[in-house]
C-alpha cells in the first residue's frame, strides 16, 4: 500500500523525468495542442481555442460555478508544480476547462451577438435631416466632409503605405515558398502572381513541406499550409512561452515600477531627483547594449560572475541555456531591469495628479498606507498607467534583442526572434515566406490581445470613478 501511494512521488524524481527536460509550463503546451505523436488524427484542432476561452472565462466561472473554478485553479497550480510533465495529466483539467470555455463563449461571443441582433431588429428612429423640409443638415454635413477630405487624405495615404500595404504584402508572401533562391522572381512580381493565382483558383498549390528549404528559382504557391500549422497550435510551445514571458515580464515591471514611483513620491525622501535619474538610466541605454550587458554578466565561463570567482553565483547561472525554467527566470530579471523605468515615469506623472486632500481625508478616517494605496492610489493610477503597460506588453511580446544576444533555443524564443532566424542568412534563414507567415500570425495574436486588454482594463474610459 505504501509503495502504491508513494509511487508517483518517487517517480517524479526519477531519471526518466529528469531526462525529459520539460519546463515548468509544459502542461500549458499540452493543453494548447492536440496529441503530438498522432498528427492528422483530428480534422479540426480546437485545443488552442479551448485553452484561450477557458482562461478568459475563469472570472465568469468563478461567479457562477465556484466549485469548478476552484477545481480549475487548484489543479492548474498542481500541474505547474508537479515535476512529472506527461501529457495525460492534463486530462484532470478537462471538465473545468471546458466549462470555463463555455462561460467565455457565452459572455464574449453569444451574448454580444444576441444583443447586436436584437438592437438590429428594433425600429430605427428617423434621422433629423430627413424630417427637415429643406434637408439643410445633410447639405451641411456633406460640405463639412468635402472640407475635411483634403486634410485627411495625406494621413490616410501615409498610413496605408507604412501599415496596411506591408501587412498585405506579408500576407501574400506567407502563402508562397518565397526564399533566397527565388529572390529575383519575387521582387519582379512573382509573389503577387502566385498569391493572386492561387487565391483565385487559377494555380494549384504545390504539395511540399513548408519547413523544407525551397529548391526552385521561381516563387511557387503553397497555400496557407504554414499558417494552418500556426493557427492550429503547431508551435504551441513557442506561443505558450511567448505569452507567459509577456505576462510575467509585464507583471514584474508594473509591480517594480509602481512601487518605486510610490516610494519616491512620499514626502521626506532625500535626493529624490538623483534616485529618479538613476532608475531611468536602464531605459536610456539602447536595448541591445543592455542585452549585451546581461550576456556579459551571466556567461558561465567568461561572465562577470564567473570572473569574480564566486562559486555560488557561478553555479546559479551555469548552464542557464540548458534549463528552460532557469533561462526564463534570468530573462525576466534582465527584462525587468530595463523595462520598469518607463512604467515608473508613467506612475510618477499619474501620482502628481492625485489630489492630496483625498489622502488627508483617508488618514482622518483611520486608513493605513496599504488601504490608501488599494482604495485611492491604485484606482486613480490604474487608467493612467495602463497605456504604458500596453506599450511595454507589445514590446515584450515582440522582444528580439535579448533573445538574440543570449542565443536562446526552443522553446525560449519569441515569434520575432523566430521570424528573424527564418529570414536572415544561416541554417534556418532564407525562408522569407515562412518568416512572413510568422509575422502575420504575430499581428493577429497582438490584435486579439489588444482588444482583450482594452476590454478588461477599460483604460480608454479614463478616470470616471474617482
């Protein structure tokens, strides 16, 4: 009986588990993809969609079915903590995950569509300009539009050239095998020829493995094969790490930046300007130079910690590229170092707008510093800091310099780094079409993230509840 009860505990420390080398977040990867060793079993892979819906629907699940929400949280924390990362363990999370996904689907898809349809069926009021006999309001609006168009047209053209056209061109590249060998044909119009012919049904897609290096000197239409791989969870390990890296780095930068801003905002702090200038310095340093600093610090053989002959410090970072979890921790330290000053500046500017008489009234009521921060400072600071958080989140998701300087391997990569490796010359380079597909997928993920972030943060509404 004792052997049966303690089997899994002992097995979690076995050599098999250690040799697998899975990171701490590996169970998220299993949840985001179908069974990896049976490709093609499922015609439609919805695992990634269910995971996203399950995470976003957790607040609704907590309000309506708290027992299942507790099941979700306790089981999820256990899966992250337990050393054995075999995929069958995620089956214990299936029921609450699906219920949470159903709550999210109802809250964010079904109810908005239902309300929109009901509003559409309601009789629309007659516009004011229709009721006017001479329709002067309509004429005035048209005159206003004619006056505004000459001023809006240059900006619209510039926005189209610098934003929409590159995205459309990247989308066209993503459905071809455009590479270094077919560079001449692609520049001379081969990309548009193959993409238009394939999307209109005039050209049949070439049946090739999109990961193989192209051997043709002409651009060929391969269809959205690589895009299907990306959107069906084919690179779930990379996506999970990218999202986890973004969330953790932003949480650390936000916590550290707001804490430093609040401490420096207190009365009686000596050399306040000096400390603010000192904390801004990491942000003033070019990002690639800052990344090189951390490479020189953490290098296990020639780094500053190793040169200092500190065995404890050297052992802490030795082989950090071999352990995905340790790599993530060290990357978060570097990202927090040169990312928190931006949020600190935004929080410092926001704190100057908070009236002091509010704190005086709170002190009279007996509120301590923590209660003042939770009930006054943070609610007033939240809508002012969230735009800075959004900017840092976008930069973190597209982080490149730090990962390139440290030469991290899969799965400790961002999509921006993978896109560069597929584009630049080298072992994986010269695959311009695959690089474009990664860029298109990144844009879609970022758009979804920004829409979700604006919905939950409501930062665009400003301070409406002070």
